[in-house]
C-alpha cells in the first residue's frame, strides 16, 4: 500500500482552484450529478432501443416474388410450351400489376406482347384467372369491359400464397386453354405440386 493522502490534498492536486473553494455539500452534488448523467444516457438509449423493437414487431410481413421464384416459374412455363410444341409470350407481374418478367418467343406474334401483359395484370389485380373475365362476358355481362385492366381472355392466373395474391402469370400465343395450362405448369413448379 502506498502512503495515505488526505482528501483535501487530493482536492488541491486534482481540482481547479475555483472548485476547491466550493463548500463540501455543493461538491458532493456535483460529483453525484457527474455519475448520474451517464446512467441517464444509458437508460434513454435502452428505452429508445426497446421502443424501436416494439414498433418493428408490429409491422406485418409480406410475401413477394423474388428472382428465384420467377426463374422457377419461367423454366417450368418454357418446358410446358416446348412439350406442347407452341411458341408463347410469358409475362409475370407483381400484385399491383407491375411487370417483373417478360419474354416473347421468337415465333410468337407481336399481339401476344400486349395480350400476355393484360392477362397477367387481370389475374393479379382481380385475384382471379382471366378466364373468369371471359366467362362473365360470355354470360352477357358487358359492364365488365369498363373495368380498368379487365381482360376477358383465358391464359392468366393469379399467384397466391396463403390466400394472399402476390402476383399474376400469363402466357399468350397458343389456344387460350394451352396458354392457361402453361401458366398452371409454372405455378405447379413454384408450389411443387
């Protein structure tokens, strides 16, 4: 152990002369305040962290079409089209009808560019196969033609996960039933049916 130094000597060594003149009770308050401030900063930081994580826990999670899912569907759709010996245009959109993937086969006609996009958008936005639109029109419901992005032609299917529509897929260029079968093959590959 080293030599003992009186507390007033420590004050003289380490404290500026203006602080040495303060009475003891004021000095004790200053020392206490100096140790409480870091603890208060830590407390506020912890509260902010816990508040942020509590609000983050309330945010919903949403499924979406990622690149791997799109590639899986496209590969299956291409294989089905080859199996049926048809050249088609394939289109995949998100739940809002925004284009995620588009591919026109060499021998597919130019009108399939618009048809595939319209079928896929119909399926995503109305959360039903585009065939439902064709069936409604066949039943004489001409009002459906005024609906935005409504397209009464078979070949587009919604992409649904846990009851939630996350997009639409369509094929165009063959008979409507074949277009829908190609889109269905893509969905089957995605959900491994």
